[in-house]
C-alpha cells in the first residue's frame, strides 16, 4: 500500500543467498522491515520459481500444532483429514517453489521442525522466513536486516540525499502533508529525527505522521525531550528495541483516550477485522469510545491516520489490519489495565454467534457470501476457539463445543477437515457433562470423520451422539445422528439397513418441521442410490427431484452439486449413460467458483465408469484417462481411502479390468498417466466440458465438448420458467408465444447446455441466476 524505499543491496544479497541456500532467515528487531523486504525479494524472484512464491502469514497463529494445517490451507491443498504434514510433503514433492514464512518468532521450534521436514522431502522447495529470532537449523542462512542508513550528525545537506531513512521519512511526511518536501531548511531536522529513531522504518513512520499537527521543528524538539527522558532511567532493552518501544509509547500517548481504548480493543482481533466486527462489540465499544453513530469509524480513521491501523479492500469492503508489533503493544496495554480476559472473551462470544448464524443460513442464497466471510474471518474464529479452550470455566468448555460444531460445514467445504477434527477433539476431551452441545459436537465430528474416511470413529461418534441426544430429548440431533449411522452402512454397502435408517431419519426431520435441514438432504441423496439398487428406478428419480427442489428453493449450489453426483450414480446403475454423464458434468460445473473435493472426486471416478460402459472409438482410452484424473483428485485431497470402501471399490476394479481387457495394459497405463498428470483446474474444466484433455484429439467429444453456454435473452427467460417447473404449454401461455416456439427454445437450451433433462436446466438456472 505504501511506497517502498530502496534496499536494493539487501534484495540483491538475499536473492543471491537464496540461489544457493534452501533456507534463509531474515532476522532483526521488530519493525526493522523484515516482512517488507521479504515481499520485495519474493516479488523479484517470483518468475524464477515455476511453482510460484507462497506467502504464509504466521503472525497471528498462536498454536504450533496448527502450523502444517495453515500451510496446507494457504497452498490451496484442501485438507480432508488425515495427516496435514503428509499432504504437504506429497504436494510439494515435485514442485519448485518458494515458501515465505512470515513472522516465525513465536513459533521458532515448530517452524524449524516443519522446515526441516519439508526441505528433506521436497528437493526443489526453498524457504524464506522472517523472524525476530533465528530458527537454529543446520543449513539455515541467517541474514541480519539492518535499519535504514541514517546520515552522520552534522553532515552537509547534500549528503543526506541518499539516506534512505530520510527518504522514507519524506515519503510518509508528504503522505500526510502533501506540500512537504525536503529543503535546505528542514533537512538537518529530518536527519536528526531519523538518527534519533535509529533508522527503524516503523519508528520513522509513526513519527512522520505527527507532521499533521506539528511543524518539523516542533517534532524534533519533542522527540528530543522524549528520548532524553527515556534514556535516563531505562531498563535493559537492546538499543533498537528501546528506540522502537519509545516511538510506539509516544504514539500511544499522543492518541486520544478513545483511540487508546480502541487500540487495545482491536488488538484482540487476529488477522484483521472489518467495521461490522468492531461495531458488533457494542458494549466494549461504548465503554471505550462512547455512543454515537459515526464514533466508531471516526476513531478507526484516527488510528489509520496515525499509522497504527492499515486498511485495504477485501470483497468490496474495508478490512483493517495492524502490524504485529503494534498489536502486541495493544494487548500489553489491555493486559496491564486488567481488561484482556474480558475483551478476549467478548470477541470469542461474538464469533460464536456469527458461526451459529452462519450455520443457520449457509444452506441458502447467501451461501458463497457466507463461505467467503468465514474464510476471511478464519484467524478470528481460531482465536475464539483458542480463547474458549484456554478458559478454565465450564461455560467456556460448552462454548468451545458449540463453536467447533457450528462450523462443521466450514471445516468441510473450505477444506479444513483435519483442523476441524482437532478442535472438535479438543473440545470433546475437555468439556464436561452430558450436554446438547456435546451431542451436537459428536454429530459434527462424525461428519468430519466420514470425510476423513475414519469409519470406526464415525460409528463410535454417531451412536454416542444418538444415545446422548435421546437421553436429553434433543430430537433434531437424534435425527442427524441417525443419518451418520446410515452413512457408515452405506459405505459398507448394507442397503437394506441404510434404507430403514434413512426412512426413519427423514420422518423425524419432517415431524420436526425441518424437511430441508442439510442432513435431510444428505439423507435424500443417499437414498437416491439405495432405491436404484433395490430396483426402484422411478422412486430414485423421484427422491432426486425432491432433493434438487430443496436446494433450489434454498438457493444453494454446493448441495446441489452433491445431489447431481448421486443422480449420476443412479442413472449409471440403471444403464442411462447419457443422463449419467450430463449429471456429472453439471455437478462439476457448479463447482467452478468453489471446489467440493468429495463431489469432484466421485464425479470424475463415475464419469470413468460411465465412459467405460460405452462402446465407440476412443471411449476406453478416455475412460482410462478419466480413471487417472480421478486418481489424481482422490489423492490430491487425501480421499483415496474412500475409494477402497465397498461403495466404490468393486466398481472401480471392474472398470479398470474391463478397460485393460479391451485395450491392453500398455494403452491403459499410458492413458491413465495422462489423466493423472492433469492438474485440478484442468480436470474441472475438462469434465465440465469446457476444454479437451491433453494429447487426445477427439477425446473431448465424449466428455461433452460443448462450449460454455451463452443463452439468448429469450432462451434465458424460458430457462427461468423451466426452472420454476412450468410445462412448455404453460410457458407458452406465460410468454404469449406459440407452443412450437417454446418447444424449439427448450430444445436449443438443452443442446447449448449439453443437458438431457429439465431438472438440469433448473439446477443450472439456480446456479447462474445470480450473475
Ligand atoms: N524499505 C522500506 N520502505 C518503506 N517502508 C518500509 C520499508 N521497510 C519497512 N517499512 C515499513 O515499516 C513498517 C515495519 O516493517 P515490517 O513490518 O516489514 O517490519 P518487520 O521487521 O517485519 O517487523 P516485525 O518484527 O514486527 O514483524 C511497515 O509499515 C513497513 O511498511
Ligand atoms: Mg514482520
């Protein structure tokens, strides 16, 4: 956001170091510019790493146990459970990239352990860390970041020109006073100020903004007085640290009482915050800054003006951040005032409320918005979980259960299953008493364990949750727990038992007035396959329609994608191959804005089976390629365990054997490898029918081959009415056109979208009506 001053030599030296060494640590005192410098090095080296440069922010991560999870998430590897370090090394093994771990000082031990493991396992990975303390690893190259050079005392004006500390001061000063320039008159004062501040960029920034209210001469005199005072009577701090501390103290003292209170208040946020989050802290804000409409924004603005807070735009709104040094300072002040526990707890409780609201609303029209929001707030959610976990009282234990459980869909859909299991496990282990919160957390944990392929845990948790919820009379949780018991049996292939459980669960949801509970939709989806296996194709299709209708009525796309995968399986089992393929394609298309790993893996796998069941030139090769692509997806998201369950295993093996028999092992392997070599984005667009597979002329035809749909205005109108469930005759009446014209529009829509049924048009419309 702000201009960067020189550091050319440092950048060159660090780049050179990184060309030889695999681990470089930029160290130095707080505020000296380690992070800024690392960013510059990263920007400069970006192109030399084919795998890119990845920045992992660690300043607000408190818990070393979550380090690997944080990397997994930052790198965009969905974590679906299991061992995050294993997914990480698997992902990095063949990549040539630079990882920047920023602000490691409070986690040097876990960072050292992780860095060592990654460097060993992934030969082409390089790591650049910034840390006030070094990691102490053999092979670590330490680079001490120096402060910005300042001019010697009494040096002539010309000599100050090249001094970067002076330059930084001038930059920041002209940002607050646009007319500010370095002149023959003021240069000596500026140089003196920078010398006093020992060239520490953060200290210089904090001082420069004072020019808003002080003249240069006043600034210098006050700083002199201040530092004189401080130098006498100082405790034993390292000189630079002492200087920075003095500069921050000074800034703090110059804040208004409201700004000081706000500084403390917002220092409990982790990873930034938005205005709404501060405004939600009504009581604390009132205590701190008083009431009044614009008060909060004004105080925040004041802190931005003093360089205490930074702002940027995220998803179209202001997002505030704070440099770690200043945040720590705020925390310290809060602690001294005895307010820290209360303010932290208030923060945690507000995030609990947010999570519970999200749980009620995510299955609805605001879905993508909720997913994004929780993603933005992830560090704050974690801070809340940490706060509840660390608090000794029993209420906090219950709140930890509630929060970890309310976030179940976030853990799963944002790809943080292992982290979710960790928090749920912790909360279940430490909270006392047979409470509803416990029963619900067990259901959530069962759900996550299922994604993780940990079927024993699902069995244990689901029946534990059911017993407890029955004892407590918590009927909704009983119904949800039953769906988890059904899920286990479904994986094991026990259709009759699954059918009985699901029927019971659905009856309970209906009786509770919650037929559109997400768990009810999961039940319907499972039932789609069960019915087909029992030979009831019509019943299966009917259940499918019900499920699609619920998602549509809710305005959801994520669940719809999953429903379509189940419909595809049912169609495939019934031998309706074109319909099965079309369902998969649509399910994957719905994932363009957000990937749901399990649905994607299942979809690609099923498309392979569907393709292998067709005869035609090139189909078997394509099926082998798709098996390879599916293998890639299963592994990439750590889901491969699922493929060995009776639900998928036998079909998978049959499919592979049939292809091998048809085209021979050699051709199979070649095609399989081509598929396994595709990356996830390629697989998505290939299966969605938007691109062709690598090296395969004609192969695209089979997976769809149609272009992204562009409907005319009229066709869109018709599609909307189809989505509403109107017949062609009704549509004709509504639009006052002939029935024949409607027929031909519908036909064109189906062709353009590559669909075979009206249900798909409806699903497509629900997913695309927002844009
Ligand atoms: N070369 C530079 N040009 C302009 N601004 C700089 C420069 N170096 C540092 N700064 C500014 O100084 C402040 C502190 O820098 P930075 O956050 O990089 O310090 P740090 O050493 O990483 O501190 P910490 O130890 O607290 O993480 C930031 O506002 C940054 O933008
Ligand atoms: Mg830093």
